[in-house]
C-alpha cells in the first residue's frame, strides 16, 4: 500500500481483498504496509479485523 491508510480507505481495501480472495480461491494474502508513514490505533484495529476476516 502506498499513501495514507485511514479508516475509510481501510474499509475499501478490506472489501476488495476479501472479494479477490473469494474470486481467486487464494489460501493467503500478503499485505505490505512498509511504505505507510504511520498507522494509528483505529487503522491498526481495522487491519487486525481484515486479517481475521481473511
């Protein structure tokens, strides 16, 4: 991911990720957040929810 990751963008990413996992039948996904300048507590919570949902 590149740029800022706020709550609304995290929601879009989660929906897209889960849709692609279903479409492709993937057993795993890699989410690279190395380029994010910072991750606040709420965004981190959304990322954990994304991982749990996947």
